[in-house]
């Protein structure tokens, strides 16, 4: 088996594993956020500033996770392009 083919298969495996892991973490985060929101709405003793802080924290977490996933996906594309270029060079 060609070493570049093997490396591309490893890259595809890692990409799929990452996508599945991020998807599962996203579902967990959404459920946790729903539970926290329900709790905060029912807790009269939490001041409005505290409720806003919790809401802002959830929004920041969603944004950060999205940016992280975007950055990793971009790097997977770069790595795949690197392997394609190296494979084409070796074929010549």
C-alpha cells in the first residue's frame, strides 16, 4: 500500500472521528444549556445580572466551539491538499 494512501486514510478516519466527537459534544452542550436555562428561569433568587452572565457564557461557549470546529476543518482541508500534492509529485 502506498504510504500516501495510508496517510490519507488516516486523515479521513481522524476527520470522521473528530466530526462525530464534536457532534456528540454539541448535543451534550445543548441539553446542558436547556437544563440550565430551565433552572435559571425558575430560580427567583438569581438576580438579572446573574441570569445574563449565564446566558452570555452559553453564547460564548457555542461561538468558541463553532470557531474551533471551523479551524480544525480548515486544517483538515490543508492536510488533505498537502497529501494530494505529495501523491501527485510521487506519481510523476
